[in-house]
């Protein structure tokens, strides 16, 4: 028997009891709960033929991933590396230095005013930027237009890359279909040759 709880996390922990739960992660977008247990308690947590996890997943309507602590350590390491790469990519893409016409003086003024990346400039209004930088309206308009022009060109580049990737994927799929067709034809040809050989043998 599993002690019921309206709290999905608590109910899942009850479901895999007496296994110890080291930590849980909830991914709402994926409707998944990640449960980490000590390495030597994985079988205990899952239950006989996985019945604990299957029942809890069915009752909570969440996908449950039960992981060993050592396994989670590797996954966590990979996630941290991915996050670091995402931050690096973000910095490279939204760095103020990427803006055409950007000067050191203007960049320092923007950073001091709290606009330390292009995304913040994109989301700012002319009035907000003018007030924060204590500058004229023309300069505020000019700075925001610099951000808009840069992002427009960047998004065009990304769209082109996506189109190229789609074309490469379609070409690869077509190549696989051709290979499969050739293989099937070859198999049929071999089979027909064997049948003909049998007929010739019977004729003799």
C-alpha cells in the first residue's frame, strides 16, 4: 500500500519507500519528476518489475525517472556544461561590442545605466533609455536602432542556418531511402536468381 498525498513529490517519495530519496527535480514542461536515490537502493526504489514507479506514474500522471546517485552526478555535470555553453553563446551573441557604431564611451554609459547586453536594449523604450542615460532623444533612438538592426541581421542568419540544416536532413533521408530501395532490389534479384537456378536444376 502507498500512502496517498495530494503533493505529487511526496506521493512519489512514498511510492519508492523505504528507499531513501537524495533529491528530486521537477520538469513541468516535460511533465517529468526526476528522483535520485543511493546507488545501492535503485532496485528497492523501483520495486519488483518496476511496479512502484509504474503505479506512482499512473496515479500522478507524471513521467518518473529514477536515477542512481552516481548516474545523476554525470547528468548534472553535463547539464552544467550545457548551461555554461549557453551563457557563453548568449554573451557572444548579445555583447554590446557587436553593435555597429558602438564606442567604448557609449558602451560604458549603457552599462552604467543598466543596459549591459543587446537584449536589454531591445526591450527598452526610447523614454526609458533616454532617462537612464540622461541623453537626448536622438541618441536614445540611435542606440535602440543599432540593437534592432543587429538582431534583425542575426535572426536572418539563424533562419538561413535552419533552412540549410533542414535541406541537409531531407537529403540524408532521401539517401537512406535510395539505399534501402537498392538493398531491397538486390535481395529480390538474389532470390529470383536462386529460384531460376532451382528451375534449371529440375530441368536437367
